[in-house]
C-alpha cells in the first residue's frame, strides 16, 4: 500500500489565457490531496471522501454506474470519476500492465472544481501512488507529462500544463505552452475565499474559446492577460508584493470581461479589496469556487467571513513541496 500526496494551487496570474499559449504563474498551496493505492487482483475500486470543505463520501467501482447519492452536480461527479479512471490508465501504461487492479482511496483537503487544483492534485498523487505500488518510480517530468495527458483527455483536448506541472513540482511556476519551469518567489500572503460552489472547467474553457473566435476584443483580452503575466513575473523577481496585488486586480477585470467570473466571486473580490488587500482575483476556471487575495493582515479573511456568498475563508501558505510519498 502506498500513499502519495500533491498540493493544490492558486493562479497568481494567467488562467484561461494559458490555454492559448500565453504564460501563466500558478503557485502551489499547502492544501493537499492524498491518494492511497493498494494492489488488488482485478478491477478498480475508488473511495473518495472530503472532496469539498464540507466533506462527503463517494464510493463507486471505477465507472459512473455506481453514482453516489451526494448533493453535487453530476458534471462534477463525472469529471471526478473521469480524472481517477484516466490516472489509473496512465499508471497501468507506465508500468506496462494494462489489467493491474487497484483499490484507490482519495482524501482531499481541496474542494472539487473550485479553482484551487483538486483534479490536478488527485491525478498527480494517484499516478505516483499507483506506479510506486507496482514498484515503478516515475521521474517528476514523466509524472507531470502523464498527469497532463489525463487533463487533456478529460477536458476534451482543452488543457494547459499549468495545473499538473505546479502540483507535481510545487512552489511558484511559470508555464508557457510546453515550457514549464519553477520561479523563485517571496513569501506571498495568500488569503482564499470559497463560495462553496464549483465551475465546470471544460464548459468554461469552451466558452472562452467561443468568445475568442467570435469577438476580436476577447482575443485582445487573452493577449492582455499575457502582458499582465509578464509584468507579474518582473514584480515576483523584484519581490514587489504591492505591484503583484495591482496586477491581480487587472487580471480579475480581464477574466470578468471573458465571462468567467460570477456574482459571488466578484462579491468576494470586492470585499477583499475593501478590507485593504493588496489585490484580489478569481483563481482557476471560474464560474464559482475560490478567489485569492494578498494580505499580510487578518483583515481580508475577517471581511470575507462576513461576506454574503462566502462559505469559508482561509490563509494558505506557498507549498514548496510538490508530490511526495506519505507512506508505503
Ligand atoms: C483551470 O484550473 C485553469 C484553466 O486555465 C484551464 C487549464 O489551464 O487547463 C482555465
């Protein structure tokens, strides 16, 4: 039996635009998905609990047939099942055993579909644990590549390497197309607000693609996000946290123009700004889920706790550890 864990992440800058070749800077955070894998004679059985901050338990037998009776949208359950199944397919391929059987237990501190990287963390940890269980240790490069292939398949060919690379290696990273690297980063005082909801990544990415193909302003907006990311990289290198905050505000405005924000995300962003945060933006695909703000003081977290539509607010540290073995 092997347990591996991998971190979730927030996007400092660049979600959505990264799908079209612009750079993005995601940062791993100290909220982890832990996946335990034990070999079994045949088939795959998956147990998943605590997939939202509220926590619920999902149990099914490797396909959607045994759909659990839980109060989350079908699309999320289907996506969750799809990510785990594709991760197992990658692990089987990596060890050269197409029929290997596994018992998989997912225990995640990262809410599902909320923009802080639950699917990438589960996929990375699952491939790592399943291959190790069969005696194969993948390099981080191969693990990140296989995890990306899972997201690419489940998201119908519309995925960047940003989430999976960040979850594999940890820390602050820069992703532009196939070019993935880690970045030195100062201490970043992340505060996260969570509305209890989720967005459908595939549908949101498809929506931005449609907009971009229909309106020149949307293509220009995607390019403008790329400019913000490049400025953000300079601010990160200078340790200029105030400038990072300003650029996050601009980035949120552009994501709003692309139609991926929501009333609750906007309410949390404005609550954070009013409380004195250096900057605030939605993180991830949008539609609902989480915002990320920068604030060294306790003011933003307190303001978010009293913001209608915010279910939970918490501080998250940058996690410089990527995937790691917890037991086994
Ligand atoms: C989703 O976490 C981030 C997106 O940019 C999609 C992707 O990069 O694959 C919206």
